[in-house]
C-alpha cells in the first residue's frame, strides 16, 4: 500500500506527534502507545477507496478537503501517501494544531494547503473528495461538507460504534447514496462512503 519513502515520512510524522503531544493535547493520550494502528493505519485504510476515484485518463490530482483536521488524521496522512494523485486542503481552526500540521508538512516535504478557519467560514472552495474523522455527528458532517461538494463529489467519513444511529438521524435531513465498509482498525468502526448528497425534501 505504501513504499519505503512514504513509510519513512510517516515515521517522522509519528516522532513529531510524540514530541508535540508532550506539550499540547493533539490526540487522546491513551492512543500514543498504539498511534501507528490507531491513527496512521486508520487513516491509510481509506486509500483503496480513494484510489478508485483517481482518473487513469488525466494527470490532474483529485482535490481533497479534510474537515477539522486536528493532528492531521486522515487528511495529512493521505497527502503524504498520495503526493501525486491528491491535492489536499486541511481546515483546522485551532492555532496550535495548525502549527503542528505546518511542522509535519515541512519536515516530511509534503505540501498541503492549510486553512486556519472555522469550517463554515470557508467559502468558494470545491472538492472531489471530503474526509473527516472524529469531528461531529454525521448530520453535522454533511452540513459542513455540503458547500464543498460538486455533483460527482464523494465523502469518506471514519465513524465508530454509533454509525448506524447517526445514519438514521442524518436521513431525516439529507438524501444520499451510502456504502458502508468495515473498519480495519476498529471492530466497531465503519467507513461511510457518501455521494449524491442533497437536502431532503418535505416528507409527505
């Protein structure tokens, strides 16, 4: 899935995460001993699904927007793993987390566009793919993502054990096509692939 060069960059990322975590709360402290599986492999499992969206007929990279990037999962990991096929924008409002993301981007030679902003304040930006992890309920995620979507855009959201409940709640406000895949790193987790998102009309 990843070559040695990418693995080395991710190892640099992991060392930076461990160092910065001592000074600020980037991720849950309990996940640091298992950070490779809990954060890196969790993000990397999106690659097979994203790769299916890459056009073999054009050299233009897919535009990916990662919402509420936090410590960079999954957005910055995906940018490192697919530097030629993904053009990644990270949206994060917290200054300290943005400084961390800038540091990782610089130290791994992995350019990304970093927007320090609230998600709802970002305007006039469209994506082929929108991702998010541990950010908000699905209904709220769809509300965040909707302004960034084009007709053929796809969302990939990493969700936990409440995924089924969140899906049912979101369907009250939204119409969408949904595919659900099991998480490879969490027995209760799910990967939600959402496309053709529209606000739901009045129910008769």
